[in-house]
C-alpha cells in the first residue's frame, strides 16, 4: 500500500510549512502531503503558553526586512497579530568584567569601556584598512580582526556570533554567515564607508548587524507555524518519520517508519541537514555525505519568570551577550518581557537564557538543576535577583543551529549539482543559505518556485 501524491514535503518546520502552503495554494491542497517525525508541527518555531507566560522554544522573533516573510504572513492572514519589539529594547548590553555595558553606536562607542583605549584606536583605523586582496575564504574572526582589530573581533564580533549562531567566530565562514559584511567590503572598500554610503542611500543597518526592527506576534512566534498548520492541517501527517528516499520512474518513493510508503512526483526535503543526508544516503552518496558534513551547534533555552519586585536591575533593554572570554557559561540572556511585554503577565518579568553552542555542546547534558545552578551563579547577580525563579521552562535542542564552516561554499556547490541530478527533488531549510526565520521563509519560496518551474 502507498500514499500517492504530487508533492511530498518532508519536515514541518517554518521552511517546510512555508513551501507546503505556497504549493497548496498553486496546486490545490490535495496535491501536497507534509510528513513530520514529531507529534507537533512547527519545528523550532513553537510557543508554549503557560501560567500567563509565552515561552518561545527556539526563535523569538525576526527582523522586519524580508518582503517574502511579510508576503507569507499576509497570505496566512495573521498580519494584524504582528507585534514590534519595544523601543526600549534598542538598548543592548555586553558583559565585561561582571558588568553589563550598553553598546552604543559611534561616536558614543568611543567613550565606552567595552574596549581598551588601544582597542578603540585600532577600531578607528577601519576606514584605512585596504580591501582583502584575494578570494581566499575567511572566517568571521579573521575578517573582523583584519578590519577592526583582534580585541574588537573577540569582544564584539565573537559575542554576536555566539548570540546568532551559537557558533565560533574562528571557525565560521564570513561569506556564508554574514554575506552583507563581505559585500560591504567588496563594494565600498570597508565597513565605515559602506555605512556612510548606505546612510546617503537612505537604508538602515550597521556594520555590526542587519538593520531592522525585531518582530513577533502577540501570541509568540508559534503563531506563524500554527497559522500555516491551520491552512493545511488536513494534509500534514505527524509522527511520520521519513527513513529513506529512492527514485522511481516518475518521481520518488519515501519509506516512512511503521507507515505505508509515500510516492510523490516532487519532493521538498525541509529537514535538518544530517536528517536529509541520512534520507538520501542510498539515492546519492555524494549528496548524503555533503549534507551529513554540515555541523550543528546544540542549544539549551531557559525561560525563567520572576515577580517584578524581585528583579533589582533596570530592565529597559534587549538583554546582553556574554563574550566567550568573560568566563561565563551562558551565551547571553534576553529580557523577553522587556522586548515583547505580552510574554509575561502584568507585574512579572520573563528572561530567556541560552547555553550550549558549538564550543560547549556538553551544556546540553546538564540536568535542569545544574542549568538552574549556572543561571543562579552567573545571571542572577547581574540582574540583581536574589530569589529562585517562580516559573521555569527548559528546552534542549540537541541539533540546534547549523554551522556554515569555511567549506560551506563547496558543500553548496555539491548540493546544487545533486539537485540538478535529481529533478523534482529540492532542499529547503536553515542549513544552506541562512539560519534566520527570514532565510527559512526564503528557502520555502525558493523550493516552491523551483518545483513549479519543473512542473511545466
Ligand atoms: C534556540 C534557537 C534560537 C533561535 N532564535 C532565532 C531567532 O530569534 N530569530 C531567527 O530568525 N532565527 C532563530 N533561530 C533559527 C531558526 O529558528 C531556525 O533556523 C528555523 O526555525 C529552522 O526552521 P526549519 O524549518 O528549517 O527547520 P526545523 O525547525 O528544524 O524543522 C525541521 C522539521 O523536520 C522534522 N524532521 C526531522 N527529521 C525528520 C524525518 N526523518 N522525517 C520527518 N520529519 C523530520 C522535525 O520534526 C522538524 O519539525 C533560532 C534557533 C534556535 C535553535
């Protein structure tokens, strides 16, 4: 017995749900079948509403700079539920010597104690640094050290990389993780020059990160995947773990653990890379090993709630990142209820602290008590909290965030060639061209467009 369908989408995270809803819109619901191993759809993008708190299991927002994200949100009919991060959340902090220091844009930055006087002087030389003379792949740290100096690379850039990717700036590829920074140097000769050029051109952003405001939904980021699921729930099969994919005369056959096979003319693989790699290992060895070679950074997220009066610190701000040289296990702590007030009941504070990452996978093995111990020792003193949290939710993501290493360009070339060898099979997801929700939505649009082109 088999389930025959025109398009099978494997994986019901943001990427798969985006591709599936777009394909269902073009081809009709009956043409699409979504398979997911889990008992709930949404992948990382899920929110738990509990005791008046909203806990995002993975992502807590997206930047308002990707038109395709807004197009999808409009299609899902949830535009009215969007919320923008509080203005106060523009205040971002960095941990240095057990103090939280506000990050200020220049010229205020020059007075900030985040860097030594020598470090600040070196950073000021950025406009004088020549373009990279060759196309040799460069890590984020190498790029930053070359342009703004090793101290700023360790302190500012290293913290940002562990905050966004849970990654190691000395290992990750600049070109694939922060393509905009590489482009700024290529096109304008440097970061400061690029910022001035952009200001003249009227577009925002800074060299340190993408411009834009952080957005979510009144009910948390899970609103996005819940709405997508609502659109096609009759076409989603949960607890369906795909095990193997093989070629047929007209398309592909997907074996599903303990369930009938699914036979489809077209397949979107919207899975974590290693899971996609295991699925195609027999179909295409080269593709399977390229997918399996993309490393991941495991992450643990602690959502903890406190009465407002138990938090002694001024809570106006986004939260802070902890550079790796500051002797803290936490990667950073977001002040969720300051960013999006609807995430905590009136009179309460919700914090979201991250552990793990590429350099500390062992953190995922810690028990809840041990993680809460680190929180009490490292984070509570900084927040002037003396009591244990009254609300706790802990999420562990053993796969976590994919890491684009220096060989990522070659991996992408291999995967593009494999997609060409297997017409009708398309990859989507966070492992290829960006890890953010915006990137995942772009990958969903790409997958849907590619399949529709091949269909005619
Ligand atoms: C802790 C954390 C915080 C983050 N914060 C942000 C943020 O604030 N902003 C932002 O933009 N991005 C953030 N990200 C990144 C972003 O959340 C992810 O990149 C994105 O959600 C990935 O979506 P996806 O659909 O590609 O994959 P996933 O969400 O991983 O979905 C893949 C799906 O495949 C299913 N699956 C796996 N194996 C199989 C199989 N064999 N058969 C069938 N189904 C299978 C899984 O059950 C899952 O549902 C964060 C990520 C993490 C982990």
